[in-house]
């Protein structure tokens, strides 16, 4: 759930990795993939697996939203809306994604980037996300909402950070890496992250607002991709995502947007897209060395 802030609203190459067959302790087939940080996976990463999981997750959230009669534009208006619109559907989706990741045996390559190939200066991107997200979160006025609302929102955004990062910067990224170059893997995972927010159009959000959010989601998704690559851990992107959404939704609920922080979002987006180029180049160079 790549939330825009209230202030804002005014060539493919074959990247197959070499695999070594084996069996796990239970006798099931396992493969060793060069691009998984030395871990074993039960199912060889393929792009269509990531896409299939994406479609299934999207269906789960959409069905639950339809059942509860969720209106996206009203998510910040009450504790009940946060619970029905975020905690319940995203919580169910999180259980589904955790189960799929376990079945595939992808926890290793999903959660860790080994070796960490990104240039050190790209750490500026996650630091920038952290500073802006903290500024937005600190601008939330707790006197205007209940403690229950803030606790429910905190639980909800933690689920969002876990689920959406596990899905996009995790499962789909690893799946695409199994067959295409890093550049295409970044682009596809970021595009799917943007598309994930397209369903908001079906639940009350205007076309203009949805289109703007999708563009923003692609850029933020690229920044979170850099965060994963620069830190070496998907958990970093998960926590940054959660904090960002807490600040964005909380600011909307209390009508207390941090305008100054919002001014730095656009430079951060430009920096993130520049960083992507160097991160992708370094990752592709490492994959060539491995082969």
C-alpha cells in the first residue's frame, strides 16, 4: 500500500542460474541456485510463479474488500475501516504468502541479498526513505485520534510492509531473476507493485488519484528495491514501507501533513531511479562472475 501523502494529492537477456540437483531430508527434490545466496530452494525460480502468486494475493484482498464493502478513500476515517480495509485482508494475504514461500523453499533468496553487490553510496536511498517517513510519522497528532486507532494502524501497516515487500521485492523479484536479467527483474517487480495499487480504482478511488498512486508506487517500489539491495535484507524494505504508510495514513487521519518532508520526496525519487541503474549494473556483473 504505497500511500501518497496528503500534500502530494493537491533489452531482455536470459538470466538463468546454474542449478545443482539434490534432495532434502524428506526425500523431495531440491535445487541449488547460484543467485540465492547459497541457499537451497525446493522449486526453481520462474517468472510465472511470481506472477501467479501475485494474482492470487490480489484476488484474496479484492474478495475480502468486496465482502466487507470497503471504500478505499475512507480507510483513514475510523478504527473499523483500518481493521476491515487493512488488518483483515492483508493479514489473510500475509498468511497465504508465508505459506507459499515456505512451500517453494524461497525464504533464503527472498529475505537476504548475498552477496550484497550494491555500491555503498546507494545506502543514501534507504536513509532518505527513513528520514522522510519519520518526519511524516512524527507529524501525526495523537490527540486527534484514539489510541486504538493508532495501535490498529500500526498493526495494519506492519502487515502491509511484510506482505507487499514479500510479494514484490521478494517472491516476484526472485521468480523473475530465475529467467531474466536483473534490469528486467527490477522493472517487472516494480511494475507489479504499481499494478497492485490499481485495484483501488474498483473500491472508490478516482481514476486520476489511482493513476497518480500507481506512478508513485513504481518510484517508491524502485526506492525500496534499492533499500533491499543496499542493506542486503528485505526486512529493511519491510520496515521502511510500514513506517512510510503509518506516516501517510496517520497524517491523513489527523490532517497534519508534513509539507516540508513532502518536498524531499521528489528528489528522493530521482536519486532512487539513478541508484537503480548502478545497483542493476553491479548485480548483473556479479551474476556474470558467478558463471
